[in-house]
C-alpha cells in the first residue's frame, strides 16, 4: 500500500510540477527532456538486457511506435495546458482517463459495460463538464471553455488511446516496455522542439526549471512506475488500479499547499463526481481482474 500511495502521490505531483514550470522552461522542451533523460537512465540501468529489449521491440514494433507517439503527445498537451489552467484542474481531469478507457473499450473492442460502469462513466464525465465550464452552465452552452482544460482533455484522450493500444503489445517485462516507450516518446517530442524553435518560443530551463525536469523524470516517470509495477506484482492489478483514484486528490491537495491555488465549490463538486465515477466504473473490472489473475504483473506504463 505504501508503494501505491507514493506512486499516485508522484503522479499527482506532476500536475503541480507542470504548473510550476511555467516561465521556467518551455513546455515542449520539458516534455522532450523528461523522456530523453528517462531513456538514458533506463538504458544505463538495464544495459545488460538490450537483447531482450530488441526482441520485444521486433515482436511488436507498431505498438511501441504508436504507443510512444501517443505518450509523448499526451505530455506535450499536458504541459502546454499547464500554461492556461490550474494544477487542480490538471489533476482532476487526469482522473478521467480510466473512465475514457472503459468507454473506448466498449466502442473499439465491444466490451460489455456493466450498470455500475455506465453510471460511473456518466458521473465522471459530468464532473469533467462541471470543471471545464467553471461551474457555469452558460459557459458550457456557449462553448466558452478554458482552453487549457480543452488541451488537457485532448491529452487524456491520447493517453486513453495509448492505454487501449497496450492490448496489442507483446508480453514482456513491464520495465523493458517502459524503456522502449520512453525512447519512442522522446523521438516523437522532437516535433515539439521544432515547433518551439520555428516560433522562437523555446527557452532553456532556469535553475527552477532544471529542478522541474529532475522531478518529473525521476519521480512521476521512473520511481512511480517502478513502485506501481512492484505493487501490482504483490497484490494484483485489480486493487492497484483502484489507487489511481488518489491521483486527482493528491494533485488538488498539493496545488493548494504548494502553489496556493484557490479551491472553489465547483472544484469540490467536480472532484467528488470524477473520483466517484472512477471508483464505480472500475469496481467490476477490479473484481474480475483480481479474481481471474490475482498475481498479474501488468501495470501502468
């Protein structure tokens, strides 16, 4: 439980780090450095397993290329969204990803949606609407939504697509899979660097910016995944998956504590709706996964 709590704390902290990075490093450079440095770290740690990594990549290169592209694109939208919305919003909207995944499983894989999952999806998406409209129905009807929230929603859809694509990924060690995804992601993020160079918006990190790069690389990217993978091995994917409910909660608490962001009534309503919807939507899946494969090593990447 300690490992899972730390993992979700680090993922929640990523929203705060993204917001704190504004003015200290350009968003696409931050995205590229995050995946580039992680790739180097993993290559150094697992250099003796490069043959295994090569075989895994050859067995499912399309999955790793497309998945890495979606992963890199998600982070680019995530960090550009941080320039236009709050860390609280980033964290709460991130909590909608598993809900989008369940809906996507129904659309693309014809998986049955149980009653609890249907209500969970409906409640969770209602929370997203409340947040994106700032609690004002007039803004939603007039499509006058926060552009940062819209960027984040696009990122969430991309990450959900990446998650759904993992079904096609060949079986193998999760950490080696993470290494392959991180290598692909950092290659894809060169497009973001090219954009920032062409528009003269790229700027190198300040001292604070380098601390953000260090944090997002070591904690949300590396340690959080290691902790989550180990926790899944110990207690199974079903129970571990439910801990993702903590991500928007931690993100909100950290944003209030560290960034002194204001937590309004519509934030509270949205957070309750998203977390409740996520909990309801995941319950049938968690029970099934835990019953069918309690020692599964499949985790989040």
